[in-house]
C-alpha cells in the first residue's frame, strides 16, 4: 500500500521536524494488515534518516512500537495508523524523537508526577473522529512518564480480541487489563480519572469575575472572547471544552468555512479563547446558581465562584429514548454516534431510532457498513428532508417502520434485539439485531437550574433579545435557550449577544 502523493508530501514536511533518531520495532505476519503496515513503515524509513526499522516479535501481530534508540517509551500501534489516526502517528514520531509535546506546563508536571505502572490499551476505529484525542493523550503520557505505556488497537484488525473483550463502542480504554473509560477523553479528563486534578479550595480562592461563562461550546467560547476583548475580568467554567461539537463529524454550513470537523473546530475555539486573558476552568460541572451581592456559582466539587454577571451556555445533549435496556446496554450495542461506532457493527444488523435528518443520515451512513438497517419512526411519516428520504429509499438493505413506538432494547450481556409496538393496532414486534443507534434530537443541559430561572416546558432557558434571563445579571446563549434553531453559527451569535448584553448591564448598574 503506497501512500498517496498528498499524504506523502505532508509527511515529508513533518518528518523534517524530528530532532533525534527513532527506532520502529515491527512485528508482522503474512496477512493483509501486516503487508500494509510493513509498506507504511518502509515508506517512513525511506523518507527520513532519523528513522530506523528492526523486525521483532511483539505482544500483538501486526503491530509496531516507536522507540528512542536504547529506550522504550512504550508506544505501540497495533494496526495501520492512517485515516483519523495519521496525526497520532506523526505526533508519536516527533515526540519520541525529542520534540516537546504541545501541552500546558501544569498538565506536563501532573503527568510526570504520577507514580506507578500503568499499561493503557485503547480500542479504536480508523473512521472515529473522537479516537485520536485519546490515542494522542495516552501516547504523550507514555513519552513523559516511564511508568506509563500505551497500545492503540485498531478494532478492524483485531476482531477476535474486540469480540472477546466485548468492545462495542470506540474509543474504549483498558488500564492494566480492566475497563477504564469509553468515549472521547482529553488528557485532563484522563488525569482526573486517575485522581490527579485541581481541588475545590484552589477554585474558591479566586477573585470575583466581571463575566463568568458556564459552558465551553461555540456559544460559551464566543461569549468569553467578546467579554475578554472589553478588557474585563472573564472566566469560563466548562465540563468539557468544545461541548457537543466534539461529537459532530462533518460541518458544512459554518459560513466562510466550506468544510471542517467538530474536534477541529473545538480545538480552534479553545485556542482563540486562550489568546485572551480568560481564566479557563475545564472539567468543572456547575450545580447551583444564586444571586446575593454577586451572582454565585457552586461547582460539583464544592467550590463557589463569584461574578458580577454570568452567561449560561451549557448546551444540549442527545435525547434518550428512555426504554428498558437503553441505559444497561449503552456502549454494549446502544450507541449515539454512527460515525464513531458504525464500523464495529460491520456485517451486523442494526436499528436507528428516529426519522429526522440526523436519523436518516445515520441510516444512510450505516447502510454502507452493516448488513441491514431498520429505521423506527414514532410519527406516521419521516421528518427528514425529501432528498435524504429519496437516498434512503434507494438502498436495498434498509427497512423503514413508521408509526412505531420503541418498547424495549433487549439483550443479555449485549444487545440482541429491539421490541416496538404498532401505534395503530398496538401489536408488538421484535427484531433480532446487534446494535441500536438513538437519533431523536436534543435535550438542554438545564436540570440544575430547576426553580432558579424561567424555562420553557422543554427546559430551555427563556431569554430576551439581549440574552438576558429572568434573573438580573444572568444571561444565556446557545442550545440551552429557547432560540428557534439549534445551529453552531446561531449559538456563536447568541454568545456574542449575551456578552454584549452583560457588558451593557454592568455599565448601567
């Protein structure tokens, strides 16, 4: 497998940045993946005098480790790290060669201070846009701390291992042989899970802010940038920077940018915020809002922050179908991201719950990978755009069931079927399958504000044209509000509106 010209020229530029020699230890068999991997490794060897190759026997075949000469930092790629993992390979080569990782010094110090032996294994798919963040974080930790090792395992290349460990969502991470976590995780989240993060007193001692933004998605980032540009003391509290954008793959309606991907956009949002003097408090969950002399915000860890004004931009999350089996089989056949988890269901039967645009897009996407897709729609008709419906109807391996109420997702240790009722006759039907993708819209992250602010019956915060809520000094923006449309570009505009509204409020009060 020869690399295409574009990837090769990108690679050539990156490899010039290597600072020292790197030894690739390769364990290959006679299978197709081994042949692809050998071809990639030989191509790397031919492109840089800093790269040497040695054939060995590693724990998994096919795989290769990335080593300093005479030293093994414990980074292994089991599979061929192309597709979304191409960047992970490039960064591993650069960091092992001696190039410093791009991370906050505080994070680097945290990683270096961890004591003990930690063997991480991450199961990924090359089409997963959330996996590289996890792979790159664990690789960086392996470079910085001799007690940490990491192996990236491509699920498609190690199907038997994936089946035996019952991995049904990517990324899934094991630590010392035990399940550690699944889904997208930043290096800060991994460190927090390992018990290494800021404590409450560190946060409570902070001076009051002029504007405190709650939420780090497009609305929150926009609000923080607009506030900080006014030269006022700005803080941002985020459960995970980027919010739901991190779970979005292709973005083609962000005006001025023909195409981008969610994780890429989230990274640029965070970069832009950090250009300004904004106090970013990541991995912090707000639990209570109150108004005294200042607006006070209590966090889950007990810390209390104070500010003259607060902008709520807590976004929304996937709506659950709330039937028996959904929670029990989450990541064991129940999934919410067809781009990430679809490849794990190759050749299997799956259902998609939801007939709106996201549901039908998911069904079309999955039909190219899986054996058969059953679409289950509650209403008598699909709600997706006509062009999507026409594309769906042209596919031979899709069945659409309308006017159907999902009753239960069945299984033992993983999903084995779905039960639905015909809403007209009440008759129940059971479909045997291995995966269920839930695509039924969004629910705002505002439960913690119960009884504090005026909200709609759907839980959306009611705002006026300045972004002001029913509590003086408190503003809101984005998908957590009663805005008519939930779109990235609309969230950014409303974040800017809320920041200008908050600034105006401070001038007048």
